[in-house]
């Protein structure tokens, strides 16, 4: 085979390995590291990240990419890999090393300041740090900018090729519909609070979660489940995918939906085509498509009636006292309760989108220079009131609740809602392709869906873009229609809404 | 401060960080990795090891070392660090890269062949691999050789500065004494087998082990305890020291002495002077001195009567049914039972040394060219009969029992016995320095000993050599006297021996 490509492939493979090591260290830091160990870990991470950056921007990489840029004999996987590496290379050389290290240092300190500020619910101590982060991210965006929109340059890191205009159009079409649906629900019959309250031993929660993961097709010889303060999934390779959840003894649903959500991510990582492991093409398409997999399993599957027709009796065996006599009807109400609330990660399927749109609008203005950091708390509170009808009483239930901005993750939030919209369209296609899908789920068979997702999405890596994938799967472009229909149908039934 | 030294220090720190990452990956592989993940991990380890090797042998490192070699203003820590890095540099550049990669590849395959061969107890399938490993290690030794003895060049990797002559003298003086003591014990009254048999839930074993580690002064905010097929300790930094043990439900003593042994190693790693972390001087002196710390805690402390006067009642609380009514006398007999047996890792304090001497003699002959690999099984069996009075009935209880040679660890075994001899001399000095040491141990106070070891040994890193350390602590050179006296006194009492 082409010798230039061989050299490229070796470099790519080693870069993948080094990045996987970075992920392993991060996983370890979230799950295993003793308290004091973190201070040394930070230095390790930054030293290894510098090794990765040097490899990506090396003269050897430059040469390999130049030689392959017009190579006609490459396969689709090879072409995609060269293009993706070129994209990463171009970004990496555009940002000066001083800015990279400044960002690393600032976000590390800003994160610590955020932890303290949130605990104290005091925005003023975090404010100067956020200001500095926003300045540096604007500088980064100016280095990367390739369209009129500065914000788009950051967005591209998480959701390549999506434009600000597309997101604006999508989100603006969704927002009033969500608000209207929320209003209708809030004026309908109310579901009692806490009908699932009880005492749920963590060990039992874990075993039941493992049972569901197994049914989803999670491969235990290629993955593991642990606990951490914030649930996450990390794919160290298709043969080593690790997810976490957090356990609350008073609420089994928090760990369980965490496990199913991260399990959806994990199936994507385990489903990548091992044959191409190490190539840039052998990775998930985008954060949005990744999120579509977690949302689809969490919401479309695991908050549906067919799913619990099968699983509720099993769950009751694990918690016989706690869930004695609860009906499927009441259970469905409890896990699908809609109520305007302050905290994004606790939000239901309807208000979740409103939380995201609020963040999207604010971060877009911050990067675009249309909002000063000093005004952010006011705007946050006003928008919360406008979209959700409630006003945060303190910053920890408002502007300070999420860690993302402190870590420099700006342009990340919209992928959550985009993923949710993708999920509806993808699930609709799955239902069309597998007419008996509901019957499968009702019988506890989750495998057909997993196989379909792997065949249609996971195994292709980046050889399709997000929009190509959606087109390929559903035979049309992305639309809000399936998402809105799904919510309308589901919650009309649960809340007995009149049209 | 000296600018050359600053450049050296930065390079050294980063090399330490990268090596610590390698150790983290190895720890993860032994404790956490899902089964299939290992195949990818091997590539990561080799890619990162190559990064480390390149850093160690880089032109920048060469220049820094040259500039500092005659720098007069360095402190003891700085001098020691420069010398130690120079030692590593010299070794690394002497071995051709082809040999390094050949060794890595061969030992990886030889290890797999060893696993199979041991399971099948069939030396012939491992034989060609061992032959290849020995050839490559002889080649490595020829590259590194700096004295008449080829073997010494390998030994130097694990126990710098010790000569083959010194080991020969020490071990030859010990061997007949151990054999004689073994004979006397085997002709004395016998202790019943299995007086500690029972069913010991792993969870309880773990909690009791943690309790003892805590009493030893193990810092939980700077370390952790897990389980793995083979117990080990890895110091990722003084603030992150991880030990493992393995649990046997039928035998609590296997996990417990594993925990205490590895705990001894861990206290060394946690006791290094954090101020100098990242410097080559801020590491343990040698494998032998490291082993002295684990042996001292395992044997001199945790197999002693004062220790169990305090801990036996606690142990009985954890296993009330299983250990009901066992007397201190019987317990001491059970944990100190002496009997010639085949497996080194299950050997008592007397026969352990004989197991090591046998391996030392064989590997010395292999590297020196005085023994062919084809004759190794015969020699093993003959020596086992000569030293222990028993003959292995199959290779898995003889020549195939240890993994070391398959992994290229030749020159490693003698550090186990050397460490055991160091331990006796060090513990004797501790008793002289802390006259009430037995009283402390009898009262459950292990902290004074830990503090003494940290002050005398741990905090100094490599600023003393092994022989300087022994001289400093005991005011004399290494001698077999304390080791032999310790065994004589201890086992005369337990077995009621006549002189």
C-alpha cells in the first residue's frame, strides 16, 4: 500500500493511543484517584497534552498530509481520515502556543473558582474568571474564524459544519412550541410529587442498572461501570468503554437514567469499527450525534410505556417493599413528570430544551460581543422567567449551576438539544425500519434496536457527516417535526391533554 | 538559580510525569481494565515507553547533563539527581533500539507462552522462549557490561552498586545456616496443618486489612487498596500510592500479609520527600531497600507476638465464629509454620531464602554461560532436593512457577533475599533507637516505627546509596548476623528448639 499513507497511519495510530491515555488519566481522576493525587495529575495531563499537540503539528504530520492531500487511490475511510486530521492540524497550528497554555491555566483556575462560587452561591467571585475565559475564547475564535460568525468557530469544535443560522432557525422554531406545551401541561391535572420516594440500597441499584445495560447490549468484556460525581462515558477504544453514574439512596431513578443515558453513549463507542481503530475517521461524528444515542435510549426507549411493561415487574423484584403495588400508570407519570424547575440536569424532556436555548443564546451573545459578562446574571434570570415562568432565587440555581463555561466549553451546550432533536428523527426511522420495534421493547428485547443503530450509525465512524447521516437514515434533512410530534403525543397521553 | 539546572529539572520532572503515567496504565491493566481492553493497552504502553526513551536520550538531555557534570554549586539532591540521570542516560544509549524493541516483543510473547506452559505444567513449550529471552538478556548485558561479570550488568538495574562477589559471599554464608535450621525444625515437634481453616468473607478481610494499614500510617488521601491476581505496590507519586492484594475466602492470612507487605512498600513511596518530587533522586534507593520495608512490616512486625497480642482480639471480632477460642500461642504457630514446600510465594521465613538462592544461582549460570536452558529443569530439581529435601513432581511446582524470567527480569530475584537481610539489620537498629518499640507494637502503636523509618530511610530518596544507608543506620556494614539471629531466636521459641 501507498507508503505515504502508511506513515500517516502510524502517526495517526500513535496519536490516538496517546489521546486514549489522556482519557484514561481523566477517567482515573474522576473515579479512582486519591484526594491528594489530583495535584500531581494536573502536571501529567498537561505534559502529555503537550506531547499530543507536538505530534499533531509536527513537520512529519505536515508532510504526510501534504503528500496525501491529492492522492487519488485512497479509500473512503482513508480519505475521511486524512481530511479529519487536516482539519485538526489546521486548527492546531492556527492557535498560538501561548494562547493554548494560557487557556489551560486559566480554565483550570476558573474551574476551581467556579466550584467555590457555586458552593457559596456567589457569582461575584467567579465573575472575573469567567470574564477572562470569555476573552481567551474570543481570541481563540478569532484565530479559528472562517465565517462571519465568531461563535461558529467555537461551535465547529463540537459540531462540525453546523452553522449558527441553522441552529438559530431550529431553536427558534422549537422554543415557542415547548413553552406552549409546558403551559398546557401546567394547567392540566397535576401528578403528585415524589410517588417514587423510598430507600433504595445502592448495591441493588447497581445490579439492576447492570441488568439493563446487559439487555441494551453493552459488552462487559469491553467496558465497565463505576460511580463518579458527574456521570460520563469515555471510550478509550472500542474494546474499553467506561461509563459512570452517581447513586442517590433516596432516588433510584437518578442513577438508573444516568446509566441508560451513558449506556447509549457507550454503545456508540463500542460499536465503532475496530478494523479502523486508530484512524481519525474511526470516531463519533459529533457531540450532537453522540448525544442522540444517549437521549434516544434514555428518553425514547427508557421513558416509554413498552419498556416499563417489561421492566417494572423486574424492578419491583429488586425493590419489593419500596415499589410495592405501584401501577404502571403511576410509574410512567412519575418518571415523566413535567414541571418548570431551575436545574438543567434535573429537567424533564420538555423544559430541558428551554434550558439549553437559554444557554445557547447567552453564550452566543458573549462571544459575539453583544453581552458583557457583568450583565449575564440578569439576562439569565430574565430569560429563565420568560421561558420557564420562574426566577432563580440565587446564582447556584441559576447562572452558576453548570461547569461548562468555567472549563472553556463554549459552543458545547447546543449539541445537547441538537442531539435530542436528532434522537427523535433517528428513532422515528428505526420504528419505520423495524415495524415490530415496540413489540420487541415490550418483550424486553433491546438487541434489535442496538443492532440497527450500530449498522446505521456506529460502525460508520466519521465517514458520513451529521447531515449526510440524517439524510441517509431518514431520507430527509433534519427537521423539528419528529421531536415536536414525539413530545406532543407522549405528553398528551400522560397528561390527558386536549388539543 | 543555575539556568542549566533549571532546564535539567524541567526535563526530569516531565520524564517522571510520563513514567508515572506508564505506571498508572499498568496499575489500571492489573486492576480495572475490561478483558478485551488489554490488546489495545499494549500498543499504548509501547508508544508511551518510546516517548520516554526518546526524552531520556534526547540531545537536550545530553547537553544538560554535560553542562552539569562539573557544576560545583549543586546541592546534594541536585548532584544525586544529575548522577542518577546520567546513569540512566548511559544505560539507555548503550542499548541499540533494535534490541530494545526485540526485547519488548519477545518478553511479551514469552510471558504469554509462560502462562500457557505453567497451566499445562509443560516446560517444553516455554523452553524456546526462555532460550530466546536469555540470549537477548545476555546481549543486553554485553552492551551494559562494566565489570568482569556479565550478570552484574543486569543486577545493576535493580540493585545498583552491589557486586556478584558480595552476593555470593552473603548468600553462601546464609544457605547452610538456613538448611541446618530447617532440619532442626523438621525434626522437632510438628504443628498441626490448617489450624486457621475457615470461611472468611472477603468484605470482612478487606475492612480488617484497611484497619491495619491505617494503624501502620498509610495515608488514604494519598493512596488506595484494590485487588489483583498478583499483589503489588505502585507509587505514582508520593501523593498517589496504590497497593493491591488478592483474597482467598478460605485463608484470610494470604490477603492480610499481602496487604501488610505491600503496605510496607507503600509507606516508602508515601514517605519520599514531596519537595523534591520529579527529581531522579526522589525515588527509592533500590529494589533491595524497597523489599526491606515490605519484609520488615510483614515479618519482623506482623508475624511477631507483640503485634498479635494487640491485634488478635480485634481479628476475632471480625471473624468471631471462625477464630473462636484460638489461643495466641496457636495463632503464632499457625502464621509461622515452617515446612519445606515447592512454591516460593507460599514459603515461610526460613525456606524463602533457600528458594531465592536457588534462583540466583541458576540465573547467574544462565547469563554467565555456565548453564544451557535445556538443562535448567534438571538443575532446578536437583537444587530443590539439595536445599529443601523435596523434589518437584512437575514443572509448575518447579521451574515454571515464577513469571520473572519470562518477562526478562533476570537479576531481580536476589533483591528479595537481600531485602530480607537488610530488613533484619534495619529492624535491629530501630529496636536500639526506640527502646520501647516492642511495647508500642504490643499496644497497637505502629506509628513510632513508621516515623522512624520515614526519617531514617524514606525521606532521603537516593541521596544515600544502599550501603551508605545501612552504615548510617546501623553504624556497621551489611552482615548476615541480625538475620540469622532473628530467625534462630524466633523459631527456637516457636518450635521449642534445643541448641
